[in-house]
């Protein structure tokens, strides 16, 4: 039993050391990733706002901001999904 526990601890320690060695990135790479993720969220959100404003002026509806709000939320959801996929890409 002790032998199995020692092997499990040794394997876990080896996985942790390997993970630390493989995931070492510079500060510049981390800042670049933050910038890319930010624009990945902001761009679809802004496109949704602009398209919504155009639709609100072209197609009057019950509320003057119906399309703007709807497409802004849709763009935000799309941007967050794209950012999530990019973060978890191998």
C-alpha cells in the first residue's frame, strides 16, 4: 500500500513540474493574450451596437432601443464564447 502511495505522489509531483515547465510564458505574451481576448469580446459587442442602432432607425419598433439592446447582448455573448474558445485552445 505504501509503495502505491509513493508512486502516486511521485507521479503527481512529476506532472506538476512538467506543467510548470511547459506553461512558462513571458509577461509580454500574457499581456498580448489579455489584449487579444479583450478585442475578441469588444469587437462583436460594438458591431452589435452599431447594427442595432441602424435597425432601430430603419425599423421603428415598440422601444427605441429594442434592436440595439438585443444585438449588443448577442454580440457580448458571442464575444465571450469566442474568448472562451481561444483561452482553451490547445
